[in-house]
């Protein structure tokens, strides 16, 4: 096996730090055509590909990569869409390093194939150049209701529509996309991308009804009377998880859910052109080490914070966030205070948060997640 095959994985082009921290535009720029084809040529085309086992929707990964390596771009994107209706989204935010790429044979001695980069390239190429979509299967007349228009609901809707079912998505909010629009910032997942992916799902014959709260606006019995025979409930986590610490209700303390929703869905970064401001202090601490923490920290920076840090009870090695997102946060000047856990929030006489009291942690034995437990 050549060294080039082991180490030739491309770096994702991205905007400079100085430019990107001033706005919410997307940071990674995507691969150029030549780079995507060269990366595709590194694939070994395994007879028993383990990468497919790591994909939640079981995309034929060697299949689409093999087509791309031959320059058959239209066929490659159609191969992906046999199993995945949201390739532009998944190519950007799916945790490939823990799924398909973690099982790539090349990764045992070198660098795995950049499956996510290639999926994104093909989806973006299709959006920019356009290809002829396959015909929608003839509908069989049987009706399925999808509750929630997040990634799970959209995926289920697309799959069912491809099998010929009449599918309707019911979304409680005024906009479709779920966590894709309220939870993930524009600089990581542009909302125009989400809208185009939703349009594709709708082009399969899926209907979308917004501002419908199942259980209030309509009940399951109402839907049954309308002829729906099956239901998929994809309502997401919904409520935030609080730490239940003293001082948690002080002004200036947000759940990540509220903070990101204000910015992503209500466009707080465009205030006063949009109506929902977000108060961001000069110094901001974000508690946690996952993708949501990275998104919150990088959003705070773009909303005007002078200093942003992450407070995390384990070490950087145990952070569940994608490696690329950790690296980008660090590039933007966000510091990480590790082995540290808050015990209370401190406020002033006006009930605004002014500090956090923390304790030092150390790592014990691994817990059920496989990471060493903080004690």
C-alpha cells in the first residue's frame, strides 16, 4: 500500500480566523473537484466494506466513492440519495470520525477516507450545477404522519416517500428543520442549505404543515380520522438539561438551547433589524465540551464577547465534540479550562451573574460512555 494512500487525505479549505469571527458565514469552504476526485481514488474498494456498518443509514460508501473516482459525479450523488435524502447536511455535521470513517481500513495505519468531505462535495456540486432527479415512485395511497421536521423526521419522510407512501410532516414551529435551524449556527450549517434539503424532501411528494402542535392543534385520533395509518414521532429532546446549581437563575445565564435559538432562529445577531436581542457579557464561560458547547462559545464570540472560555470537567481528550470543531474554536481564541466543574454561580446586587465558583476534578475509571469518569 503506497504512502500516498495512507497519508494523502486533504485538508478542508476554510476562511481565515480574522475574517470569520466577524460574521456568521460558513467557515469550511468545501473541496474543489480535483481534490475530491483524488481523495476518492484513495479508497481501497473493500470487498467487505466495514464503513457501511458505521453509517446509520447504510449509504453505499464505496459505491459512491468509486463513481466519484471515475468522474461520474451525477451517478455518485444519486447513489448517495438512494439511502440519504440530506447529503449536504450530513456532509457538514454528521460525526463521521466516530462512525463510517472510524471503521475505514486505511485509518488503521494512516488516515481514513474523508467520507464527509466527499459527501458534502457531491451535494454542493448538485446544488450548484443541477442534475436530473429520479422519478418519484407512484404513491400507493397509504398515509404516514411524521411528527417533527428535524433530521430524524425529514429522513423518515424521505425514505417513506421513496417507497411510495403519502407522507405529511407536522411541525410545531413556524419553520421546518428542528435542531438544524434552531440549534446549529449558520457558520457550521447555513440555513439556505437546510432549506434546499427540505425542498428536495418535498419534491419527493412529502407535504409539510407548520405551526401544528400534535396533541393540541390536532390529536392522533384526528389524524387517524384523516386516514393516517402509521406515525413516526421525531420530536427531539426539546427541553434543556440544567445543572441545578445555586445561582442558576441569575440574569446572564442561558441554557444553550435558549442562547442558540435566539441567535439561529430569531437572528439575534442582526438586532435591531430582528426583534430578539441577546445580552452577551465581555467575558463568557460556556460549560461543557460537546458540539453544542463549541457552537455556543463560537456564537458568543461572534456576538461581541471579548473573551470566551470552555469549562469542562474532563480533559480535552474526552471531549465529545468533533475534533474539527474543537480545533476551530481554539483557532478563534477560545480557551478551555479542563478538569474543572462549577458548584455555584455568583451574582451582584442587581441579580446579574459576575462569576462562577468551581472545584478541581480528576479522572477515575471509564464510565458507560467509555470516557474516564470525573471525580
